[in-house]
């Protein structure tokens, strides 16, 4: 006799929430000419610039958690749209530094406001942005993001034949 499905796994729920958020942000920033990934890049760049940084593409990739090659592709598209400028780092000619243009700053500030309202809506069931449940949820997400996640290799020769 089957007991039925035990319910969704935490991994499935994280995946669903991440997709729900990505789609919602994509729709919210589309009128500003951005995708969710582009928003992640310009909003992160905005925050880094406010902290006095002029990050390289690698630093932006590390900050966002996106692959460096993908950030490079995003940066080229954002540069073509007139939202960022890419320049060679005078200290390291292999590195490319990024900065928002004046137009990029304006678009990014609009996008941040739009996404902030969306975030408030998402977190309403937890009591809102400043609620204790939201702070606890944020702490739990941070714990999970800080934990190393090495993929297992099912047929790894180094583990075969060991008890």
C-alpha cells in the first residue's frame, strides 16, 4: 500500500521560490528595458559604487554569484544599452572595471524602487520586510548560502572499494 507523496522537498521549494522571484522580477523590470539578470548586475554595481568601489567584472561576478563569463556577456549588453561603461583597470590590464553611466544610474534607481515594492509584496505573508519572521527567514537563507555545496560524484574512483 502506498503512503503517497510526503510533500515537496526543501530543494524543490527553494527552486520554485527562486523561479517565482526570477519571473516576477523579469516582469517588473521589463518596462525599464532590463532582465532579472541585468537587474542583478546593475543593482549590485549600484551598491558597490555607493560603497566607493569600482569593481571589476570578476568582483561583480563574485558579488552576485553569477559566472564570470555570464557577467561579461551581461556587461557587454548593458554597455550597448548605454547603462554601464567598461574600462581597462590601470592596475591590471587584463581586468575590466565597470561603472554605471548617468543613464544607468537613473534606470537602476527606478528598478531598485520597483523591485523593493515587489519584495515587500513577497514578504507580506511573513509580516513584511522588517518583521521578526522575515529576519529569521533571511538568517536561515544566509546560513544555507554560506554553507559549501560540493556536488557528489557517484562513480568517483577514489571512493570505490573503501568501506
